[in-house]
């Protein structure tokens, strides 16, 4: 009898938890061959566990490394030795990391030094600007240098990895696992009580490169809310005190602006599905909006997810406050443009990415056929 190979999925943040949960479920379905284990670094705390609970995923080991206002270098210094010891204790046969967080790169580097093969879920995304997003672009590129298997969410991401010299036979175009998650979660959650039921605009702004202009962006959001009193702006505010200190004093007295703590993932997924527009600097929300057919305004100068811009579901607004304000006002004033965005093709996945990843892992250990690439 073949022993189950232990696949350790390492997560640190809420987005990683959301996008790795369906991968865990798909690997678990191959329980005779593969055994999934969850190692959490604790880069996020309550948010991470809320996301996993919706999918009934249990953490095998939690390192709980994050402290208040911890620096990135300080967190990296904590991750390396503790993850190394944990992977050995868990007898990992293979490690999966996700995306572009500090956990992603630090764990990939640690596993590489421990001679444990690594796979990268959501590999190959590129903005080609090391400062935007910062430091995520560097994390993602450095991770892809160390991995044995790469799970690219789109054909473009696979092409970019091949151009960088990666082995095409070990790159899989799978679709985005976040699509798997959002399609399930949007049917399970409910919008929190006390919020309006229509004319919703979901807002999230928190990225590090936007911190210097966050107060200006909040002032622009205030102007938009006053220009469109019939719309209800829902803003689950990131727990980072830098973000809260910039936006809350500006927006908390605006009548049609609803500031709240980060929502549980099921609630957030349902909120997104019922929104008329999403205004965000998040990477994942770009894909989630596309999957749900909701137009997305991206408050960034560049995106590592250009497929959505090309399809028409995403619009780059930049992060200069006045320009963002003008472009967003123009969009919200043009129902026909929003209708066209809504009808755009989703270029990010079909809801089966996690099954392709599990199949690829089985193939890696000689236990199944190689999966076919996904194409939009």
C-alpha cells in the first residue's frame, strides 16, 4: 500500500487562507495518496481563522509569530527557524505556498534550504515594478526561483514563468483558486445586519505602497460619497493602525459611508456579490469581482493581473487622489459603461483550479495522470 505523502500548506494571511482552503479540500479528497496539513505562521490572526472556518479546515500547527507593529524584517527573522523546525517535525514530503506575502517567500526559502520540494500556488504574476506592489512583487519573483512546481492561475502567468527560464513541464495553468473559494463562499454567507441592501459600493484600501497617500485617497472617497448620496459605501477597514489612523477620521462622519471591522469571509463574499461596484487596491478582489461579474476600480498604478483590464472588468484608476476621484466619478455616472464592464468575460478561472493542483501533485509522486492546462 502506498503511504500518503504529506503535503504541508503554509499560510500566514487571510487571503492565503481563503485561496488555499479549496486546495486543502481537493488534496484531502485524494486521502489514499496525499495527506494535507496546515501550518500557519500567524501573519494574520483572527482573520485567518475566520476564513478557514467557513471551509471547515483545521490548522495542524500555528506558530502565532505576529506581534503589534512588527517589521517585515523582524517577522522574516522569526519565520525562518521556526518554520524549518516545524516542517521537519511534520515530516513534510512537499510544501505548498501561495501568492506574494512575506510568509510565501520566507517559507519557500526555508523549505529549499531544508531540501524539501516546494510548489507555488498563484505563481507567475508580474507587475514588472519592484515598488508596486511593494514588497509583494519581490516576494513573488524570489519565490518562483526556488520552486519545483508552479501553479500559474492564467496562461499569461505561465508564459511569463517560461520566459524567466522555468521548466514548462513543471508549470501548470490551473485557473485561480480564489475563484473556487469565492463561488462557494458567496452562497454561504450573509451581509451583516444593519447595512443597506442595495446600491452598494465595496471599498478596501490598505496596501503598503498606498500608505503615504491614504489620507488623500480617503478625502477623495468622501467627495465621491457626497457626489453620489444614493450609493452606500461599505468599507471593511484593515486592522493595521496605519490604515485606520489615515481613513477613519476622514470618513467616520460621512452619512452614506459605513466603516467596520474586517468581515468574515462568507460575509465579505456575499457583500461583493451584491455590490454594484468595487473600489480596491487588493489583488484578490480584482479576481473575485471578475468572477462575480462586478466592475472593479483598481486604486493602483499597475496591476499584476492585467488580464482583467484587457477583458474590461477592471479599470486602473491610479493612486493619485484627484485622478482617482475623477475617473471613479466618471464611471459611476455612466451606467452603460458599468453594464459593459459587468458583461466582460472572467479571465481568471472556472472554479476547478484546486482539483488541477491536487491532480498535479498526484502526478508529481507518480500516482496519476498529468492534468491538462486551463484556458479561458
